[in-house]
């Protein structure tokens, strides 16, 4: 179906956009163009050559360089293209429903348009507020939420059922909730640049429980590097941010592996490939997470870790959609509806 193909294409490109956003942030290019939506008032860094050259000459290793400006604007151009595709998807879905053809409600497509508008607003605030950690983290989570919304649409245009026992369905929902919390913690680590607060594993700073300041670690309304009382964010707070994510990993990774094992054993033949995908992503996240700590946060490992999170969101979303109780009724009604239209 054309709508499903468009939804899958938009999902694929949005996945790439999430990785490009990660690369933009971790290469310190988030302020490569310190205004929005243009670059020093121009549509591209070409027109802003003079201001960029002046900023780079003043601080050669600063936030504004020609390379960083192009990385930042590439992210904005890509986001704009995704926005156009999302709007096109909503328009086509609405037209399809008005023509009384078989198809899913355009509600999800319209919700995705609203979602991406909010994402654009958070993207603007990311720049204008100087990489404010709370805003950047919400922008990251919003990108992953966009992937979930597009995955829901792709599944809605081709209803498929995955029959799971009630206990396994509940376990799937619990794991999805745990993963969401863990991704939020990971985003908070990244946006506060707290990865290198611990450079060893399984200990941190040579201790099992290093000096930590949780009170300052999770003050959400504060600029980057600033504590809740306006001073410098203490290193103990960065350590607490890192350790919270690490402790979360000790809970979430075994939960994913357990879910994969139960899916393979109890989910039926249709669930086994998804079980393998979950186990593979868990291993990927473990390896890339350890690489970030032990290798000093290399850019490749950091982007790979974000990619694993994005894949995990898509896989869990598809599993949740296919295992919803009403999917059985949708699937059974689909062929009958097509026969009625054909007659």
C-alpha cells in the first residue's frame, strides 16, 4: 500500500535524522549557527561566510566554525524535509479516508504533524537557549517519539497480529516503560556531558559507590554546567547522572533479555524474529555503552549507542501495536471490508 510505503520511508529517514542530530550534538555543532532558523540571518553557511570566519578566527576551537555550521544546517535541512513528508502523509491519509477506501484513521498522521511542529519548536529553543540540558533532552526524546508515531502508522496501514499470552503482553508493556526511563536517563547523561564522569567499569572512579550529588544532578531547570543555585555544577552531580544511567542499565538490559527469551518460548513463530532483534539490540547497547566509558566517549560509539536506542524504540513500538487486544478484530475485519468494497 502506498501510504504504508510512505510511512516506512519517512520512518527510515527520520531514523537517519535522529542519528544526524546525535552527531550534531556530540560533535559540538549544535551552536554552529547560533541563530534560528537560518545561519547569521542567511539560508546557508555560504551567505554567512563572513560572520562564521570572524567567529572562527576569534576562537578556532569554539562552537562556530565552517564545518560545524554546515553540520548544524544539514540537520535543519533534513528536519525540514521530514516535516514535508509528515505533512504529505497526513494529507494523503485524510484523503484516503474521505474517499471511503479501506485504511486506518488519519488521526495518528495528524498527531505526527503536531508532534513534529513541537519538535521544531524544541529545536529552535535548543539553539536560542544555548544547549539548555532540559530542552535538548526533550528534543532527543521527541525524535524517538517521532519514530514511534511513524512505526504505529506503518503498522496501521498493514494490520498484523501477534498473539501473546496476557502475562507476556504485560511484561512487554513494563519493559517498554523501563526502556523509556532508561533512554531519558541516557539523554540526560549526554546533554550534560556526564559520560566521562566514570572512566572505569564496573567501578566508577575506582569505587563501587563514588561521591555523588543526586540533589544537584536532577535539577531540570538550569543552564548547561550550572547548578540549581547558580554556581558551577559540581563533579559529584555529573557522577550521579552517570551512575543513575548505569544502575538503570543493570535493570533494563536483563529485563530486555528476559523478554526476548519469553517471546521466543511463548510468543509463537511470529515472535521469534522480534525476540532475536531484542537480544541483538541489548548486546549492541551493552557493547557500545562500555565502549563509551572505556574508550573515552568516541564519537562512533556514542552515535552507535543512540542508534541502538532508536532501534529499540521502533522494535518495542511494533511489538506493542501488534499485540494490542483489538488487533485481532482489526485483522479479521480487514479482508471482509475489502470484499465489500470490491463488490
